[in-house]
C-alpha cells in the first residue's frame, strides 16, 4: 500500500473525478518515489479536481450540472479529507510511546487541564458579554479576564507545565524526529519572525503588536495535541504555551530549537 501523503490523497479520489487515468498514474508513481508534504498534495489534488471540472464542462448541460454539484461537495469536504489523511499519516510515522514517554505526556495533559479549570473559574466570575457587545466592551472583558487569571495564578513559576521531563521530551522530538535540512527550514521559519520584546514571563500577555510565529505543520504533528483554548508559539528559541482567547503566556521553556 502506498502510504506517502500524495499516495494517500490520490487513492481517495474517485476514478471518475480524475482528469485522465494516465495523469492519475503519474501522481501515484511520483508519490511512491518521493516524499511530498501534505500541502503540496493539496495543491495537486485541487488542480486535478479543477481540471476535471473543465473536462466535464464539455458535457451536456444537465449532466454537467450534476457533475458540478458533486464536485462542489468534494471541494467542501476536502478539509475533512486532508485532516483525516494527516491523522493517518501521523499515526503511521509515530513510534509506540515508551512507559516514560506515556508518563510525561500524561503529566503534560494533566497540567494543561489544570490551567483550563483555572480558566473556567476565572471566566465564571465575569459578567458574560452580550451578543451585540461593542468593541470597547469586548476589550474591557478581555482585560478583566486576564486580570482574573493573573490573580488566580499569582506565584506560578516557569516550568509548571514545561517541567524538566516535559521540556526534555519536547527537545528530543525536535532533535531526533527531523532531518538536518528540515531542522534548518524550521529554524529559518521561526527565527525570522519579529518577536523581539515579547516578555518571557508567565502570566504576562503576549503583545498584540508582535508577530505570532506560525509553528510549521510538520512540528505540530509531532508535538502533543492541545485543546482549542491554548496554542504553541515560538519566541526565538523559546517555546511558549499561550491562551488562545486572551494571549496570556501560560508557560514557556527555553532552548526549544535544535
């Protein structure tokens, strides 16, 4: 079975949607010989579907209309397809976790959930925003939210979530799971972001004026998954855990790049 990203994508496209059998076979052969990233696969598949739409445009109107409807459904479901493929690829590439790794992941998950509980308690003390809240009311709400969390987490020190074992686990992922050229590309993406002046302090807001470094998808696939309320962010070589809604820096770890 072809388990490369492109092979997985192409294998899930119905044959009648393909521009030509020969073109499809070229994609499959390419997938078996190269390691193509998922974003490239998406572009290729969308081009293939677009070509198919042009091909079917030559049909009779009623038949083309039916085909266009089906293609529209395919395009609308594409994000779900790629998400499923990404998950499948991640499962295939990850080695079984050792007992120590399972413990580290369990501790990390528990500490993240502890923060979410603090978050909910702080939020419960606030007056809920109305649906037609004005911008200044939203800003005041977010400010109160941050202040309530800061008060509740007063005294929290760096390393509450990224403790020694967890930090070593994250560093090992970057060090061992990527080729030298991939590491160079990751450093280039992260270190060129404008993050100078971002305070490396727990319970401080991430400045709105500073760039939010986008974590390369290849890295996110390796890192433990997070609930929607928090996200990973890099500031230089430091990895931060940031609140999604109010940009509060929940925790951080130094030397998180190879």
